[in-house]
């Protein structure tokens, strides 16, 4: 989205909106009071992640059972990158669906996968 006009678009889209954040047991209702423009983050070529517990992935064994693998698994880096990519795609599509739900914004003649 171009920088020019983005602020007004976001402001009109979310100003005064109320939404619920949480699950069935713990939730909070929030209301947008103000839209604040922040400087763009400086992303580099590398990223550093800190996990509070080991990040593990399920990998299929030859007998079709599943195995949990950790950072010492030979294909761990590929699993990690693939999962990050999948999550990013899901988040992008999910965000578009939230925008559509908020104000009925629709993208005629486009399929979900065009945004991936």
C-alpha cells in the first residue's frame, strides 16, 4: 500500500471500532481511540529469534507416524523457514478478511490465493 493515503485509509477503517481480543475464557473488549503513525521498522537481511522453549516441528516418518524434531534435526532449518512462510501467508490473508469483515470491503474477481 502506498505511504500517501495509507494513514487516512487506516483511520477511516478503524476509528471508533470496538473489537474483542482473547478466547472463550479470557477476553477483553477494546475500542480504538486514536490512530498513531509510527516510523517504518528497519528490517535487515537477518533476523534473530528468541524462544522461551524449544521450537519443534512434526515430521512424517516412513511408516506415516509423526515425529517431533528439534534444532538438532538435519532438516530443521527448512522446516522453520517453511513454517514462517506459511504463517506469514495466513496472517496476510487473515488481515484482509478482518478488514473485509469490519467494513464490508471486498475485492471482486480476486481469489484468496492472489494475496499470498
